C-alpha cells in the first residue's frame, strides 16, 4: 500500500528515537547486543585460524593469526543495523580493511567484481567489491577494545556496516572473488541480494 | 546452498491484517489471531514483520514468529509484553478485536520444518521461543504420517508455560510426541517435570539419540540457545542438523 494507515491507539515515540539521519527506516535503537546465528556457535582456536583470499581455484594469499595481527590495524566507530530491526549506535571495532588485505596480497585491484565470504560452519554471504573498497569493508577482531567473543563472530568476522549486519559474516575464514554475483546463505533464503538499510532492502524484491 | 521453495522472487508487500481474537496465554503473553486477506501460506517456523503507524507518521516495526500451522485460516502471533517494549506494550494494552495493523510475510526459509525436512523432530524451546516450535507441532499433528517428535520446553514457572493445556492434550492424543517441561525458578508441589535449567544430563535423557538423526530446532533467548546447541553438539549431534533462532540480549558484549 502506498501510504500506511494510522494504527488506532498507537502513539508516536518519535522523541524517544535517534535522529532520522542515524536510524534507517523501520529500525529501533538497542543498547544490548543481540545475537543471530543459524546454528551452533563454533569455537575456533587461534592456532587453527587462518584467512584466505582466493580467486576461483587459486589462493591469492593466506594469513595465520600472527600474520594477520601484524597487518596494519584500524579502529572503526560506527552504527550497525540488523535486518531484524535493531540498530546499535557508536560501536567500536578494530581490524584490517579490505583495501589493506588487497595491498598485503600484492593486488593493485580486485581480480573480480564480487566476493563470496565463507565462514566456519558453511555460512556464506555475497558482496560487491564496490561495497568493500575505500574503507567500507574490513575483517575485525576486536569489539569495544576486547577480542570478539565467539558468539559475536570471534576470532574474526567480516565487517560491512553500511549494509544490514548479516553481511558482516561471523567466523570468517575465506574471501573468494567471483565474476558474477551469486547469492549466499540468507540471500538464497529470501533476503535481499545487497541489503542497504537506508533503502530498506530487507527481503528479495524490496 | 539452500534449496528451498520459499526462496522466490515474489515481492513481500505490506498487507492490512485484522485482529480476529486475542487469547491470554500467561500473565505476560497473549496470542493475536490475525486475518490476512490473500495470505499466501507459510511454512512452520517462519515469521512476519508488523508495522504500526502513529498519527504523525511515526512507525515502528517488529518481527514475530507465526505459531499457527499453515492449515489454519488465521495467523497466530504469540507476543510477550516487554517492560520497555513500545510495540508489545501497544499490542497487549491497546489492541482490540476488529483493529488493524500492517503485516508482511511469511519471512525466513531456514528455520522451517515440514515433513520433507525429515523426522524425528527434536524441539528445544525457552520462554516465548516456543512459538515457532508450536507451529511445527501443530502442523505435524495435521498430517497422517508424521513420525516421532519431542519438545523440551523451559519456562520460569508453571504459570508462565505457554500453550500448556494444548500441549497436554496433544501428548494425550498422540503417543509419538513427547512434551517435556522444565521449570527453572518455582516448582509447585507435585510437579513432575524437571526443575532446573537445561543441562547435558537432561538433554541426554530427553532427546533422540544422535544415531536417530533428528532434525533439531532450538529457539529462545540467546544464552539459552547457545547452551542447548553447544550441549547437543557435545552429545554427538551433527552441528549441521541443528537450526537455531535467538532473541534478546546476550548478557555480555
């Protein structure tokens, strides 16, 4: 319907909300940090962890935990928006930008326009390289100054905060470049292929 | 990766839903029975988004699991009243039969069960997390061939057990379904269920053995789901056979 009818008896709480330039449509601010995952939380030992950058069958580069920690780190303070409606403002993360990963792998540019993020446990999510460059994407290992807990995606999760937070995949292990944009886990299950919260791209067809 | 018939390109438009009935389940929980014209049908475990609009244009959206089976005409939404919840407070305190609000769905193609997903059906619920599990049990009961099922359901007190009478009747009608309650804070005299938080021994006693390859669905508050899912994996259940849905804060960062 073009215009929403007023819901009888529902009172405005506009004053109680964050300003509209901070809160995308349909979102509300939470002070908690809710958790959403499709299955059991994997507990990954740092000694067993690695992150691999890959293009088709070829490994472009791979970092173990010590090597990854030695890459230039950045701190990112930003808001995050979950497709289940909560937003959390001014969260602080630390990690390595996608730009830096390309640089560390000796790549002047991305070898293909799309990336599939692969995670421990089989979760995947797809992203356009344009949504990752220029500091827009990162692989983060710390939240609010502490290592990210397993339940929130530690030891390392993807971080693409300008898109709905399912794109910031937990327990990241591999970034695989691809020539065409294939749907990942939630994207195959009815969720939007890109997921821009400001355009309210929650579900397929939005 | 997911081969699911719900993953289609149809657009999820907002529709006006009418409140046809309101059921008081517990002191803090009500079920809203909604009529949605042209409802496309759903799978047990899916949810809907609802949107409320104030007279100044202010809107609030929330997601709620569907507790009714696809066979029912009305969509049942079971909602807990949260102390600081602007939407749940409105639904509980203000909404009446005959009122309307916007709704769209069904949403979610992962935390769903139907017979084609397989049996036995193993359900573990905490608090209002039982709602999508109830949709699965209600749907299962409508099928002639439905396999074995169990639900381990954790509530704070007996008064807070949602759908208690319906569960008891379901277990009386069907010997292939086991409903096991645990009550974590106050147990009345003569209580025959468990009286503690879910632990490994309780899961070992209650659940199907891993070799039966049950399809497990766990829904509840985050620490509850984390605990139950971790313990099921420790007991030998395949992590890929365990589907989870969490809500609420984590209790820490």
